[in-house]
C-alpha cells in the first residue's frame, strides 16, 4: 500500500505543479505551464501515441491564448539572452523522449541537465514558467529515482516523459 500512496503523492505533486519541497509554483497570471498542469489529468490511461498527441495538442491549445503565447515567447527570448540559461535550456530541449518504461542509458545525464536548467533559472521570478516547468521536470526525475518498486518506477517514468515532452513542445519549438 505504501507503493500506491507514494505513486499517488508523486502524481499529485507532478500534476498540480507543486514541487516535492512543498512550495507552490502556481502563478497569478496565465502561463503555459499552468495551462498544461490544469489539463494533465487528461493524459491518464492513454497509450504512447495518444499521450504524445494529447501533450502536443494541449500545448498548442494553450499557446492559442495570446497572453500565454506572449509570456512564453518573452521568457524564451530572455533565456536565449542569458548564455548559462540558454546552454542548459538547449540540453533539456535535446533530451530524447521515447515514452517507454525501460531505463534510458542517459537518464542520469538527462536529470543532471534538467537540474542545471533549474539551477540556472534560480534567480528568476517564481512566476517564470520556464523556471516552474524545469522544476516539474526535475521533480519528475526525482520521483522515478525514489520509486519503491519497479511497477511504480515504470508509471513514474511515463509521467516524467510527459513532463519532458510537454516542456519541449512548449518551449523548444519557438
């Protein structure tokens, strides 16, 4: 039962946008990460192809909202203007996501790159959505490593892939 509780807690934290530390990452304004977080329950029980399509269409739907698209564009342009943030950002954009439960050979390296982005974004406003989503990605990796059993870890890896793929769809296609 502890395994089910751990999964439920990790899923809740990932889906609500709250990092494991318990600090909230919700913002007062409309952002793509907030929009995505509000729709992430829709990805449950989908097969891989459907999950990828739903993640992509959800991001696209959110970016149709002018204030969301404008905020995303401004934040990405600010990241490009900061060499340290841009280097870390590009590496997260290049993480290979295949939505398979087996461990990738590059998992630890990918998690390290996500942590570098989160660290590079640390000085940004708490409302910065790139910062918020980088925290979500790091938390998703942490949840996988902290899983109590193989079945739970497999479920959390799929959630991690949804977070990484969502980040890439939201920010890396500008």
